[in-house]
């Protein structure tokens, strides 16, 4: 049983807030429908095609998302259609609504989520003729942008006001930025994109990757980034006047995020996320070794050594996703395997991981044992719960 959601989005005149009307149609009528929405947003009405009522349920914190309210809609008879109207401001990592830039994603819980019925979303944005929206189509007849017709992340809308952004391109790669001072970085990203992808496509399973878009949101603070299909969003470029430092920053971030093209399918809300982050980071480390930048490789490993012992183990007793350590623990576990068995062994591990149909640690370990033998299998299996990877106990059998 599934349904579809047509989402009409309008922004206030000062682009400080949004107003949304979400029309849900169910393939099979339901008597009850639940969803979550950011607690910052005000629900104006929830109407259905039959007599119904709605109430606010629990307040909770979905992982990675803004604190949200759960809503429960109940019909006197089976409901085929529900329309949810709400408005307000958003807050969340890499989310902003202002005149020159709009960035909306699941991190702010700006659109309904955790729905009791799976939904296919289509978003339409009004009053944005002066904007460019990534992965969207402008409908001249209706005078609005349409997002969701292609297979891209639900509600991940990036809109830049025309005349307020710049672009650096190289083939199928585009880098969008708002601050002209970032041009040197943008051009460096464009330069390294082809080389990184050429390396990945030579060592990992073939993958059809279309146009890759990178957006620098130009926040005042921050240094993080996130990957979605054919999209990388960067909080802020931290400038350096030293060419080598700029190169290393670009390569480190871009190679990691592009690595997620192959390492992104494990459950990001559980401890299994270590597979995604370890795979992407070691893809980047192998690329760095391939271009002979041993200094950068050693620097990144040194940073990992200093950080990982202060973080929880990869697989905690409660099987929850550790709040810290997902980006370092598995990297350092693989580093010890690298030291013992070399880069080719790490590459073989990554190839096995990238080729999994079902991306779980159990499936990965099963393939490792079958293809690479007991030694590597036991190093990884023990490493999942080891406090550190340099003790005599780790690696023993």
C-alpha cells in the first residue's frame, strides 16, 4: 500500500519563512494516517475527503532531524485524500531560507516524514521565477519549479537567486557558489573531479553517474558537507592562502563525498553507518595514495589516531548508532589491516563492500570470510567491539 504527495511550496515576501500545502492521495483508503513535522512549523489545517479529526501526538527527535511533532489523522470512514496546510521557519543543518539562497532538506524536517503509508513526493514551488533550482524543472505554463520527477532525495531543494551566484564547470561537473572569493576553490574542485572519478571507476564496480552538482552555501561557520545522488552540499569553504593546503582540503572533501557513490546504502540511522563512512573515507585515502600524496595520507591517519580512542566502539551493546566515532572508528580499524596486509587488501575489502546487494555488516563479513579467508574476517569481526586497535588483545584468536 502506497500513496503520493503533491507538495505546493510558497515563500514569504522576505523569504524568511515558507507556507506549504501537502495533498496526499492514498492508493488504498486508510482510516488512520500518521506523520511527523518539525516542531517549529505551525499546522493550519488537516482536511480529508470524509469527516475526520486530527491531534498532535508525541514530541520527539528523529535521528539527524530537527525536533518534531507526530500528528495522527483519523477518519470517520476510510480516507482517500488528506490535505495538510502548514507554515513557519525552518532550522537544521545546512538548511536556510533567505532571498539569495534556499536550502531545504530532511535535516530540518520541513516536509512530512515518518509517514504511516509510504509516499512518492512531487514538489512545486511558486513565485521563484528569479531562481535556479538544482535537479528541478521550470514549468513555463504554470510558472513554477517542479522537483521530484527524477530519482533524487525527497525534499532536498537547493535554490539560488539568479545574479547572486557563480558557477565553475568541467564537463558534467558543476560547482555553484555565492561568494566570488571562493572561485579558486570552485575551479580546484572542478579540476580534481574528473581525476577522482577516473580512479574510482577504474577500481570499483561500474556506475552510471550523470551530472554532479556541488553547492557551497557560504555559511558563516561550519566545515561539513553531505552527499546525495548527483549532489554534494558544503556548509562553508574555509579559506587558505597556501596552495597546498587548498589542494589538500579540496581533495579530502571531494574524494570522500564522491566515494559515497559506492558507499551509501547501509542504514545511516544505525551503527551500520560505519560501512558508509569507512568505505567513503578509505576510497579517498586510496585515491590520495594513488596520486603520491603520502604527506596528506599520513596527516589524515594521524588525525584519526588522535580521535578514535575517545569514541564508542563501532557496534555498541544496544546496537544504536554511536553519537560519535562513525567517521573515524572503522577508518582506524582498516588502517591496522592496511599496516598488516597492505593497500591491495583494503581495495579488495572495498570492492566486496561496494558490490553487496544487501549492505549490512553481517553480509559484508560473510563475503569477506568466503572471498578473503578467516584472518581478515576475524580482524574486522573483533574490531567491531574492540576499544582500540593497537593492544595485544586485538587481532589475536
